[in-house]
């Protein structure tokens, strides 16, 4: 198969969509011929990137069997491609899994888009009217990163048969690097004797619940617990205010963005990873890639039983799910896990194995290709 992949959110910019699109661009070429058109300059370049990507795609489309868009914002590009590209004879395409010939004849090349939560829930009248209500609906298949995203699409009039769930993946060898506690002490600049360290990592949007966690859960936890927050984002000031109001400056460390090596150290040397998302109207967690990255490093994960996090974490298998906003339940589970080192170690081993079996990019990329082949077959 020859696949044209277009991404408007791509490294070096940091974010969940950026990481997901990057990994797909690395793993799909291992099983198909893939050309990637990517925006590496961030959101400010988007008004220029969209027409640039459209022109390049129109020039290249004849050479490829299908187009995969990295997210729903590119729905307008997909719509124009379907409007202007010529019909093509399809010959000698075979299924990856079965080897069967999938047809000869005249067909319209498919345009498939990945859809993340905010692709469908973004609260802007023009976006909802044109992108969600028209451009995205016109595409051939929508690959949702979470089942909650499918529900959001159906609620907005997108036919359910056009949506399919494929989870995000993780490079199972990218983050896992055994680390010593002394390395963590050196990095944090703090003596950790008798202390436990819990971690949150990712873009600090309000829905991530970090400010809520600091205000409502941290005061209920033992004073020997240190909370480390990695990342940056629009809720940064709110989080700093929560630290100040709670008087927790000695127990909460905000590190901002860190180097990959330092991120890996934290993943592998901290005691617990928490993702305390809260419900925010008009925003949602499409999947929650950080939780499976953490689980791949044998660190137990606690996450909110909310939206796409329920697709990433299977309660009792690669982490634990707690009702969002229930500070007492959060504090109780954290205290329980931090009191039993042997259980945490054993559970961490099982969590990594679950991630390897269910979320490796090697398997997820094949699911993408097989889904695209189904669309081609139709």
C-alpha cells in the first residue's frame, strides 16, 4: 500500500497529537510505503500550512492509494482532495492480513482522518458548523483514539458506521530504562529518604485536574509524599495559585518541560503516576497517552474514570481508575499503593506486560493499515 500521511501537529512541538502523529509516521513505513507532509512549526504556522499541504497533496495524490490525516482540523484538506482528485483504476492491491485481491475497477481514493477528542468537541460555532458539521463528515472513515470520541461524533450527527476505535500506542522500548533512586535525588535536588514520589506528566490543560489534585487531594496525603509535575500549558498559573493557596510549596515541584532523558528518569524512578482528570465542558481527554507511557515503565498508574482514559487504563490490569472529583477515594488509593512496595513492584511488572501485549506501536500501526485496507476494499 502507498499511503500519504498529512500532519499539522508534529515535533519539535510537544503535545499528545504531535507525539501520536510522529510515532505513526515512524511505524507505518515499516509495513507500507508512506510519504509524510508535516507541520513542524506549530500552531502559528497553521494558516500557511493548510493551503501548502493541500497543494502538495493534490500534486502527489495520483501516486498513492489513500490519504491519512493526522487530526480533524485537516478535514478541510481532506474535503478538497475528495472534491478535486480524479477517479483511479485500482489494480493488484492485496490485504495485509489475508493476501486476497481487493478488487479491480474504478474508485474514488479514500481519505481517512484520525479524530482526537477536541477535534469534535471544540467550542467554536464556525468550527462546529463547517468542520464537524461538514468537512469531517464528508471523509470516508474516522479513526477515533477513544470510544468517548465516537460518542461525541455520533452526538454531532456523524454516522456511527463511519467511526472506528483504534487506541494510541507506545514505543515499548522508548521510555523504559531502569533507574536508581539516587539518580532521582540528584535530579530533584532533594533527599528522598523516607519519602514517596508521585508524578504527573503532560500538557497542563485544565481538564488534567492538576490544580484540583493539589487543592483537594494533596492535603489529605501524608507529608512524606512529594508531587512532581512535568509539562507546561494553559493551566500553569492556576496550578501555581493552587500550590500557594494550599501552602504546599515544599511538597509540589513544577518542573516545566524537561529533556527526554530526565522524563525517562522520572518515569522509571518515581513511585506512582497520577492522571487526575476532571470534567470540563467543551473539552475532553481523547485517550491519555502519558498513562500508558508510564505503565510501560513498570510504574503503577492511577487515573480518573473519565473519557478516553478508560480506553487507556484497564482497572486492575495496567492501572487503577478512580471516580473524577472524589478526593477521598483518590487519597485512599494513593495511600494504599504507597504503603506496599512489594505490591507496587509486582503490579508494575504486570502493567508493562499488558501494555506490550495491547498498546505497542507495532500492533497499533497494523490495525491502522488493516482499517485503511477495509475502506479500500469497499
